[in-house]
């Protein structure tokens, strides 16, 4: 039997399950907030064209307005100045949309410290337990942050500004420049920690991963339903010509 026939069988008999890793996309979806002097990403908004009425008696449809980086979304290398000569979202090779994933669970550490940063040593500990990180795969950072579904809870502003977990400069440098990983996925509104504006360099995950031609996935959910190793992530962004990123429906295949 071919591998794809086996896959079809496994999907049918439930031995492979499909997990939705995507946050609902609506006008309530939390958004990244930048200081007021900068431009802001837009809320998702539906604009009804017709709903079985005078404007269209037999059909319902909408236009929508959204930021590329609103809700669960995919960061292309061109999103950051360090990647300005690299791929826009329409040029990301389709092979990137189907990749294995490692899931690093730091939920307990984040519960104790919302500014918690993933360090190189946490990746080493993962590898000691589960083997090598998947070559060409994603590192999905499970922080528990997806339980925060309101704007206030997601951004978690404190005296020092946005307060949410992320990755240290040194770890981001290693992922970008030394690892075989293709990118990272997070539960927060962006791949960097809330306090990453104050890091040196600022926003190290954006700066170093995208500058290295790698990718980001933000605002993922249901990472608690994935195994630490062995999941396959499907993440297909819209083919927006010149786009810096795109809303994306992310799912994972897992073996039962
Ligand atoms: Mn983004």
C-alpha cells in the first residue's frame, strides 16, 4: 500500500487524528499592540454583502477586512527589515506548509513567571528526552497563553508594558543560525516575548529567524493536545502577492 493510501486509511479509522491549532477569527480576536506612534494591525471585520435578502435572495456572503498579522497567522521573512530581500508570503515554498513539529511544554514555568523566556538549555532538555529536534520542522512553544482569549489578558499590560512569555536572544540566535528548525510557533500574538522591545537586539525572534529566511506562527491553540514529538503540522497561508504574512488555518496530524 502506498504511504498516502495508508494515510487515508489511518484518517478514516481514527488512528491518525486532525487537531485544529487555530484561534477563532472575529472582531473579538486579540491583537498585537504597538506603542501609539506606530501603525497598528487591524481588527478582523466582516462586512455583509447579502444574506438571502434584497441584496442577494439566494445567497449569503461577506467581504472582510483584517491585518495580515491578526489572529492565528504566518510570518514571512519579508515581515522584518532583516529579511526585506527574502520571500514575501506568496513566495514561501509550498513544501513549508507540511512539516513535522516538536512541542516544548513550559506551561508550569510561565504560570510562575509570565515573562518566562525559553533558553537553549530547555531545547537541550527536550532533545535529551525525545531525541533530535525535527530537521526542517517547527518548534511549537506551549506556554498555556492561549487560555487568555481577551485582548486584556492576552497582552497582559503591567508597569513594564506587555508581559508575556517568549524566547531569549541567545536561544533565538541558535534557532535561527544553528538549528535545522524552519521556525517557531507560539500561543501569543507574536513570536517574541512581551518585553522583547527592550532586548538587545530588540524582537530577537523576528529579527533573527526572519532574517535567516525562517518563519513564524502566532496565536496557536490546542498545543496541549499534541505529543512532544511526532506531530505533523499543516499551515497554508493565503497567497497574498507582496504580503508580509497571512491569517492561516493551522492543523496538526497526530497518531493515536
Ligand atoms: Mn506576525
